[in-house]
C-alpha cells in the first residue's frame, strides 16, 4: 500500500476484485434490507423512537448474520493456517461493513423526527428516497470500480436496479407485515 494511504480507507481500485464484489454485494443487500424496514415502520413508531431501534437492529443483525454465514462457508476447505483464518475473518467482517452502515442515515432521520425537528412522515419519505438513490447510484459505482467512465448506461442500469430493489422491498413489506 502506498505510504500516503496508510491509516486511510483503501480505494476500491486498490482492492482485489473479490473484495470489491463482496462489498458491493453487501452494500446492495444492506440497503435493500433497510429499505424494507424504512417502508414498514409507521409514523407513530418514528415519533416514539422505536423506528430508530428497528432500523439499527435490522442493519446490525443482518450484518452479524451475513458475517456468520460467510465464516461458516469459508470453513469449507480450510487448511488450518491460523494466519490465513485471521485474515479471512478480517476481510469478511470488513467487506460486510456496508450492511451495518446502511441503517445510519435512516436512523439519523428518525432521531431527528423523534426529537420533533422534522415531521415523521417527512423523515420516512426522506429515508426511503435516500436509500433508493443510494441503490440507484450503483450502476455508476460499478463503472467507476471497473475503470470505466460513468455513462448514461450505468446510470440507467442503476435506476433499473433501484426500481427492482424498491419492488423487492415493497413485496417483502406486504408479504411479512
């Protein structure tokens, strides 16, 4: 790693492609999962503060489940090399971070509404819109991480992805609540 990057988050282009893929997968998965929760909470839950805990718990518990699943899966074919195992654990937990952080913006918005600084409905709409936009930008991110110039096609792909993610979230809410 270049000396000027020490102590900082690595740039995606400096990471092995498998790590970037895992992080992108975690980013999309985390945002879709939190989007379903952001849609499902009621304005009353936001006003009473329960939505904050719901969003944060969803993000953190999904992160933990994801890490556990990957750790178990990575035990297949393990060589018993303790250094390699530690490195695998570190990589898996780091690559899953986007799942845990996906709930931060909605949680902050819900705290602001809980404090009566913003109507609960506005906070909920803002949380949903922000999550959909985050997912919608994935097409541009994919092009950038692939070393290509962002284009209209990448943006269009992200918009389609956001629409599919929103549909998945809506079906999840309808089917499970």
